[in-house]
C-alpha cells in the first residue's frame, strides 16, 4: 500500500505546489540545520507577542520530531486566529546558515535529549485565496462547495507532504495532526 501511494501522480491543485515548496524550502532545511547547528534559541512571548525571555540551548538530538499541525479549515490560518491557537506554545528559533527557522514547542527544553517541534503551514492560506478568486461566490455558497474545496486542499497538502518525505524519515520524525 505504501509503495502504491508513493507512485500515485501529484494532483493539479494549489496545495500540491504549496506542499512541495513547504517541504523543500522549510521542513527539509530544518533537518539540515539540526545536522549542522550546535545551538538553538528558545524565545518565549507573552499573549501580545512581546518577547519575555530568550535563551540559548545546545543541540543534543540531531533529529527532532516535526509535528505538522494541519488546519481543519483554511480560515484557521488567519493571523488573528493563529494568535489564539498558538498562545500555549513557546516559539523556538533554530539558527542556521542562510536563515533562522521558527517553530513552536510545548513544555520545556531544559535537559531534554529529544525535542518536538510544532509548525503550522500558514502557506496553505494561499489555497483559500486561490479558491476565493477562482470560483464565484454563488458557486462557493451552493451545496457546501467552499467546505468541500477546502477539505480537498488540506487533504491534498498532507498527501503531497507524505509523498515528499522519505519513508524512513516519515515514520519516525514526522507527525501530522489537526490544529486545535
């Protein structure tokens, strides 16, 4: 089944390109950064987004677990909606050559050998914009079409990521769940 799933063709949906870009330009680069970086910073912010503390930690585990939190609805990725949803997490920044990679973490990083990183692929908001521009408001309002298109985009984004992630890496280091 896994081999057959990997052999399926990509679909021609906005989420396909978004997932490929998200994997190649972000997730893959994070794994590379943990391979070459000796430290990362943990930045804690208050509910208004102001930095409360900024601490440096040593990288002890070169292979973090990456949790991709997929939205239930694309509108859940709106900036204001995300502020509420991410309030319980701390922000972590992995320093790397070229650029820093921001993530969220839950709990503490003190003395932990392994670290779990949470990311919300906000790039998927582009799918909502595409849906709203391609289809008329009348079409989207009929027969729950808007919801079905969004569900299809979210499912395709996840499916494309699963195709992109090497199988060995996927099982142990990538987790997919829904954003709460």
